[in-house]
C-alpha cells in the first residue's frame, strides 16, 4: 500500500519471514564465516540499530560488512540511494527487496531491516530482528574482538529474556501501537501501557547502572534504541507525550550514559531518524515537515551515573576502538555551559 498507509490501519508487528540462523556449526546451512555476509540496516530503524550497536560492541566490523540504506523509503521499501550509482557496492543491488526475491521468487511480504545477506549468492539469510543480535553475541563468539562484553551471559539469560519481553511488548513495540493507532481506545491503551512500563524501568534503574546490574547486556541495547528516539520522534510524532525522556531524571541520565559509551552514540544519526519518521509516515504527517528540534547537544552533558559503580564492558572488558572510516556518525556538539 506504500507509505501513505501508515496511521490508517491497525498496527501489527510482522514476524520475521526469513528466520534461518547463522551459527557456529552451520546447522541451518549458514555457518559463521568472516567476510561472507553483509548486514543491511537503516540508521533510522530502532530494530536495525540494535544490530549496529551489537556489531560495534563485539568488534565484528571486519567480519560482517555493513550496508546502510537511505532513511527515506519509497514504495519498494529500503533502497541504496546513499551509495554511488544508487547501488550497494558489494551486493550490486538497488533495493533490499532484490535480495529477498533472490531467496524466494515472487516474495510478496514486507521488506525489513535488519537483514543479513549472503554475499556469494545475493540471497537474504535472515530478517529475524529478535534473533540476529543474540546470535551475534553467542554464535559469532570466535570472531569477537579481544575485550568484547558478554551481552547475553548464560547465568542471567532467564532474567534478561523476562526483562526484554516486557520492554519489547510495552516500549519498543508500544510506541508504534500508540503512533499507528486508528482508534482512540487503542491509542490510550498503548499510551498507558507504555508509560507504566517506563515508570517501572525508571524505578529499576534508580539504584543500578544497567538493567542487569553492573554491566551492559542485550537488554540495555534494546531499551536504548527506543529511548534515543523518544524525544525526537515518539513524543510528538507518535503522540507519546505524557512526558519527555529528558523529564525523567533516571531514564535521561541512563540514556545519556549509554549514548556516551563507545558503540552506542557513535551509531546514532538523528538526521536519518527524524527524516525517516516524519517523511515516510505520510499517513500521520502528510505535510512531510521535519521538526528542527530537539537540540541534540544535551546528549553529551554529564550524566553522573558513574556513582552507581559498575563497568560497562564487564570486569575485564574494554571499549571498542574507533568506528571504521565511513561508519562513524558525528557526535552532536557539546551543550552550551549551563545546559541541562
């Protein structure tokens, strides 16, 4: 139906159509292999941003190449118009849909990011956004950098899964259920559930630096990608306007702490985020006007979360090095003195 359908029909999150896994033992036919696969993302998309952050934290840049789609989709979905000639230089395609078609002829489903494409065949392997990052953290371990954090530690997996399920349902997905609601009652239910969960998360983070305690895990990655978009798009565009992120002292400090951690903020492109939401969702914002604000420099202000202790990359972990040339996103300028 194209971009104009956003906001005109009930929102339902689609399941991943291609759910093969890339594993150390290759049991689905796709073994982990450095240089074989290409990760396709949009910097605008929160689901794709998970993969961007995890790839950076684990140091997989050399093992898993990156394709960045234009934040503005047309009715064929994600396109490579940011690249010379409008083609991805490795896959040689103009649209991500071509990799989907190479896997399943006459594929008629949605084309989503993140997706991992097998470079030799040009076929999409997986678009399972829930599984991709977990497999990068576990199945790709042999290719992790020295000092990489343990994002999905086995002793904590049951608790991580429980926390992530509530965040996914009520926050990650909740902002969309509010923003794309077509009935007042559906909107109000999503709105109430969203802020109830955010209040719960804020209480959890009041006395611990990260969701699981002293170290970053997959749960923090998943929460961050929604929080970093909250004031820029979800508060206004999706009508999630009980309060701004910047008005919750705990969540705002927590989000800034992560943003200033190597591997998080250096993957965030506020320009891509705002242009995608405000220009693609024409059923919600028919004028296509992109707001000038909010001022992003506040993301660089002191957060003072160090006082809670903890070490982001684990007791023996280290931060990732600088992003590869061409991948880093310029950080917002420091806030003026006295900025909040």
